[in-house]
C-alpha cells in the first residue's frame, strides 16, 4: 500500500509540473489507472503539506438498486406479466402460478394502469394491445450505463418511488500547485543523526520543526477503584479503634456456618433459592465439627440457654448445602467458634468483603456487594456498650447524629437499625444494622455464659455512592463501570455529612 501511494504521489506531482491544474481527480485517476480512493488519500496528504491546493467536487448520480439490477436483466414486472398473458387470455389464478409472487402483485397492477391488459368477468385477463415496449427496462439500462441525463425527470421520480434506483454522491477534488509545490516531496528528517552530521547532509536537509509544547505519552499505570479507596478508609478506622481483621477469602460457605450456627431456622425465607445462590458442584460440605453440629441441632429443635428453640425437625442435609455466602457474619461465626476452642480472651474483629444475594438488579441493588462488619467480644457487654462503640465508629466517618430503632434479626437480640441525619437530604436515612448476638448462637460454640458479643454492619457501596455523587450502583460496580471514572476519581476523604 505504501509503494502504491508513493507511485500515485510521484505521478500526480509530475503531472502538475507540466499542467496548470487537475480539473477532476476522478477523470485523472481513471486515465492513470489508479484507484480513486487511494488518489484522494494522497491529495489530502499533499494538501496538508502545502504541495497542492485542492477544492472538493461533489456530483450526484443515480445507481440501480438490487431490485433495479434484476429488472434491467429480466424486464419490468409489468412487462413480465404482459409476456406471460397468451393472446387467448388467462385466468388470474393460472397467471399467478406462472410468475413470482412479487412480480405478479406489482406487474398486474402496473400493466392494467398502462392499459396493456383488461380484466373480464370471471377473472380472465386479456391483452388490449398487440405489443409493448419495456420503457422501464430501457431507462434502467441507460442509468446503469451512465446515460441517466437522457431519462426524463418524471421517469426518474417514478423509478425512485418504486425503489429501483437510489441517489449516490460522488466526491472528488480539483487541484493546482500549492505554495510549497515541488516535483518530488522529500519528507523532513525527524532526527539529527551521526551520519547526517558526518556527511554534511544537514546543511541542505530539511528538518521537521520541533514542537516544544507537545506532551509526552501519558504514563500508564494501575488505578484504584473508588470502592477500594473507601474500603481503605474504613479499614484504617477499624485499626485505629484496635480491631483485628478477619480472613474473608472464603466466598463459598456451607449452610451450617452461614445460617444454622447463627440460630437461623431452616424454614427461614432467606434460605430459599430466590434469595440465596446455592452451588451445584460441589453441592455439599461433608466435614463439619460433629460435637458442635449436635449442639446446634439440639438448640434448634429443643432450645436451651434460656430458649425454647424452634421446635422443628432439624435436617443435616439442609446444613450441608453449599452456597455463596449471604453475609460476612458467616466469617464471624467461624472466628467466634475458634475463639471458644482456645482460651477465651476479649477480641475486637472486623471484616470488609463481598457477599452474594439473589437480588433483582436495579439502580440500588446488585446480586453481589460488599459488607462491612464489626464486632466486640467481651464479658459483661450491654446495649449501652454497643451504642457507645457505634457513636465512636460513626463519628470517625463524620456522622455525628445517630438514632436507633428496634429491629428483628434471627441471631441478635436486642437488635437495632442505625439511622443518621443526612444534612444534604434533610432527613434521617438508614446507615446500618446492629445488635447483640443471642446466647443460642454463642453458648453452643463453647463461649462462657457471661461473654457477650456486640456487632454491627453496613454496606460499602452506599457511602461510596454518596461520597462520589453516584446515583446508580451499576455505574460503580460491575461490567458497566466507565473506566474514565476509575482513572479520574479523586482521593477518598470520609466525612459524609
């Protein structure tokens, strides 16, 4: 392609050396046996360098459509219909069998309109004239051969309305020598090399001007997602408060750790496939701590630790089902069980990671999202301790005004929804959920009776959307995220209100 362009350029500049101008680039390309598209590219390049001055030329012409090409060979539908009618006449039914459906439908009406045929009672078609000339075919052939100027305007309009021809705009150039014309273009050198200096070629060689304002190539590198920036800020707050991060790399959990150990009954709606993603392979977990599993079963069926239980037949099959964890509290249950097996010491744990729920996706919900969870495990904790820790935690986020509303959770009692006053919206909005883990959850693990656990959780996406002014969660997380947002989002500074 480069050699062809060079040949076109040399031929064009050489032609202008002995001619004042090229009136029509299309005609010149045809005479020189060059592709006109390639000639157009060369002209644009020469014009940009000042070797030629060019003015665009536009010509409108008519070309045949695919249907028009077909009729230019076979004849118009009306002519085909006339030819198919014998001198003695033919019924419409028989005529339709002899022709293509489109030809019969269009051609019959046109032939009748032209008074080539007449229809008798009973549906018989007869010729009204001995012979006809297929003017439509002749016109199509003239247009195809470039003689459309000889076709009357009313015929052009009719052919266009019948979609047998369509307009085409041809674009070309007329050109003459430019201010920097030369019989041959020598491209300016872009580098001052050792060879050019030693040979003395630099004295006569033209160099490309150096652009001191040109910017270098942008440095490519990784970019932090807004969720990661906000997550880092939350993590820093937890660490400042003396919390220890829990391992959360286990996306797949058994129903036992995700539901049963949290004293969530097996008939609870959250366990339905409409709310939870269950795995097909591996579908079950077969290794569970047997003594602990027996205590959990007994607590569900019979109660204990001050509870009467749920009074149903607990099934191991349900507990062994594998799923994508629906909350990071499954991680908390594992950590608390491990703490109970070791010598108990007070602990503060937190986690920030992904959870999965079979949600209907909309601007505020996704099937996967991030959950922030914190818990404190110590002796003699009360609801007052939970409220105090929550005020400390949220104040570090810039949230000063909190309210608490009683709520229900299967594994916390008492439970509280957390509300904050949104200064921009001028109303109270829910920012999290909290509570104290029930004895039916803690004591089967082996934790002492005087040990309490206070816990709370919130989403990572909601505060991130508020911070970055994003009103559709799909613009923040998932395959529809704009990469420009990832590259240009500012540093996160918590202080939501």
